[in-house]
C-alpha cells in the first residue's frame, strides 16, 4: 500500500518553518511558534519530519561526488519531465525538494563554513579571560569549561560546566548564543553571567538585553527576556523563577572575591569550596540556620574560617589535610 503524502499546504508550511529554523536571525519566539504549529496537528508533525528527513539525507550526501552528479542528473530530468497526478506528482515534488536542499546544503556550507570548535577550561581556583575572534570576552570561573564555535551567521558557545561572564561585542545580524544543555541565552551586545549547577541554570543580566529559551517540561519552549539586574533560574523539572539580584555580589568572583549578604552558612561554605582544594564542612545540621554576611577572598578559606570563629562563635577542626569541620563552640 502506497504511503499518502502530506497535503500540499502542510508541506509548504513545513518547508517554510524548517527553512526559518535554519536562519541565523531565527528568534526564540520563532522556535516556540514552530513548536506550537507542529503540535497543533499530527499531520503538521509528519510533514515537518519528512522535510527534516530529506534535508538530513541531503546534508549527509553533500560530500559524495557521485551523489552530487546524481542530483544534477535528477534536476535535469525533472526540468524535461513535468508530469502531474497522484503519488507521482508527490514523488517528483519530493525529489525536487531533495535536489534543492542538496544544492542549498552544499552552498550553505561553502558560504557559511563553521570554524574549528575550540575548548577552554579552568582548574579549581583558576580564573581565565578569553578574548574571542569577534572581540567578545568570556571570563571563565573556577572549575569551568566551554566550547566555542563561530560561523558567519552565528556565534555559539556551549557552557559545559561551571560559570562564565560574557561581554558581547555588538553584531546585530550575528547573534551570540550560549547553550547550557537545558536552554539557550541569546544576546547581541550585552554583559551577562551564566552558571550551570547540578540543580539547573542561572542567568544574570548586568547590561543590555538577553532572551532565554528553554524546554521546562511543557510541550512548547518557554521564553523570557531579562532587563539589567534581573536573574532567571530554571531547570528540567519546570522551575522558571525570574527575580532581581545584587550586582555587586554577582560580579565579586570576577575580581577574586566573594560577597555574601545574609546567606545560609551551607551556601557560603559550598561557594568557598568551589575555589579551593581544602573543603569546609558543617559538623552539625543546625549550623545551616546561621546567616552570614561579609566579603572574603575566594582563594583564602582560612580568612572565612577565622571570621566564623570570631563573629559567629564557631569552632573549626581539621579532620584531614583537605577538610575542615565546623561546630558550635561549647
């Protein structure tokens, strides 16, 4: 039994949506609208999947000279034979689309070749400043890594772990994208921070505007735009929390300091531990009720321990060469 092709209108819509998704100026709103269209009707999803399948086949075939020649012959035959009717018309139409996509794929890669992917990482306690090819600057925090891949139309960065601050050179027609595994941050010319935690992702905007899109458990991606001083926390379970943040505290790590304002002791210890091989551990669960404020050098856990002993009446015991345990003073 022959497979019935999607109706012409659905094919045309699917082709338009698919091509829009490949453009460098595709926005998060476009991607969300495309997702909604595909979910509206199973026929929409089937049409889009067929267009995507043809494109992927053509993309893989683009480097094979024999298939390039076959595509050229098929195109010439299609120009000589214009038949109409039923499945034959759909087959010819799909073949035409395959030839067109193959040609576009070959031309696209020639005109928009990606640069070699570059990887950067920092060790525990290290910070690293990277000046990228476009003049943008990425400041990597302790124990962090990212991959950079640029092309003519896109500037893409993958934050693989840890935290980074980005100061983006303005190129309105060439968006700067930071992928986190759970979502994507889109910027043009701005300054912002992105942090990957085991529990989710944090994005903090310092200057300019960023747009964030993420799949948060719903059928369609969620999209948010941040203004300076706003932060978005999200995770794979659906958390989507937009709030304000303290810029001084957020930027303190870029200068080798940590600023805490009424933070639970467990969070303070965990943050200091990120920068040091000697770890601070709480010996009593009730210690987490203590709220800590202060400014400390990120590479000097001894100063934090001393402040806790003097200002919060705690006692520190070194349990090993790389661990200090805190207790309430008796």
